[in-house]
């Protein structure tokens, strides 16, 4: 009966304590309300089997019901229909520039650096529903895998399909990866433009200097967060192709990341440099970037209140009217 109903003045329910007191009072006063006549014999009187005297207690029940409905009405039952409308300001355009060189298959992260990155980046993308995101791949050269788009299903599918391949020239061209990402964002009208540049090595190829690319990013107002991916010390990394299986042969090699360059790129563009040495640290880095780059979303809530006390008042009035009519008609001779 009261599903979905809230009571505005719940304190009125304390008034229900009056009901048991009223019942006790009725029981106590009942004998005094009934006229008594003491006689020595009933032989001169004819007994009747009328049920009206027995039903007169119903009048008191009607009054109790009326009082209960009035108390409930005073508690102000109402239903609340809440509707909300969100307004999103111009969001953030983000390009993730991902190193896909062979060294990203190193196993110092589980199962390897590239797969660990894809897992974390996927959650990051899902947590940015109001932003547009694009993907850039780079190794010895770079290209746009996914233009900046608000369709997260496309971005997630493209991210999942990223794998090491021999089509892209080998090496690590950080400058070219950054420049391609800048080119994707330079004409954006978003309130904020962000590049997340990830690498596990040093800039050793490409025809664009990373410092030139970072100056371009600064000129277009593009903030760059840089991430150095790899453990400290030695890592089990691919070193050669196995001629029998066609797969990689692995050996422990020193991890070399040009942190000086990555810090400089982040500093020049107003971003921040991070070092991810394991899966958990990588996840924490993306969570921090997620907190640093927030899209403003306004939510408007509209409340529609519908009062439900009127039927209760009408029922209480009806019970009182019935009690009044019965008391002054049918039960007039017995009360």
C-alpha cells in the first residue's frame, strides 16, 4: 500500500500511542456508559435476541479507524518523482601515444608490458564517457590507429587489436609518436587537450626531434603526460628471433628509459612524468591522470511531489460520518 511513498512528518506517528490509551479508556468506562436496573425478578419482561446491543462496539472501532487515518494523513504521505538532466561542458580530447616496439614484449610486467598497458588503458577509456579519445602507435615510425572520437567501442576495439608487428619499422621514435599525436589534436576545440605518451626505451630513430615535437605541443596548448614503462635493473626481453619457431628468444637485458627526455617533455607542456615499474604502479598512474583531468558535468535534478494524504482524510471523514449517523439513528435507543 505504501510502496514508493515517503512521509514528510514522521513525528506524527507517535500519536498512534493514543489508540491503546483510548481502548483502555473505553473498556474502563464501558460499564458506566451502560444503564443498569436492579430488580428482583425478570418474569415480567420479555427477552429479545437483538444483536444491536452487541454491535454498538463497532461505533468505537469506526472512531479508532478515523483517528488512525487522520494521524497517517498528518504524517504527510507523498510520492516523489525524481528526474535528472546532465549538462556536459566541452570535454577533454585525449590521444594515447603507445610504443609498440619489440621491447614492449618484455616480461617485467605481467604478462608483458604491452598487454599490461592495454588492460589498464582499457579501464581508463571506459572511465571517460564524456571525452573524446584517439590512439597513436609508434615504433621506428608512427601512425594514427584511431582518430579522436567519442565512440568508445571503436577505441576499445582498436586498443585490443594493438599487437607487435614487423610492418612498422623497428626502433623507438618518441619524437614522431609525439608529433603525430599533436597533429591529431592541434585543431581540436575541446576545453582541454591531452597526450599520454608511453615508452619503454630511448629515442633512437625518426626524423623529428622530441624537443621540437614538445614545443609544437606547447604552442597548441596540448598538455603531455609521459610514462616510462619498465622495471629498474634487468628485464626478460626479446633479443632475437628463433629460426625454428619464428618466435622471440628472450634474455635478461638492462632496462634503459630516457627519463631526462620524458621529464623535459612533460615539463615544457605543463604535464607530468611517471615511472611504471610494475602492473600496480601502472594502474595507479592512469588513475592519477584520470583524477588530474576531469570533465565538468552539471547535473540538474527535478522533484515532483504528489500528496497522498487526501484519500486518508476522506476515509477518516467517512468513518466519522457513518459513526455519527449510526449513533443517532440505529443505535439511538441503546446508547
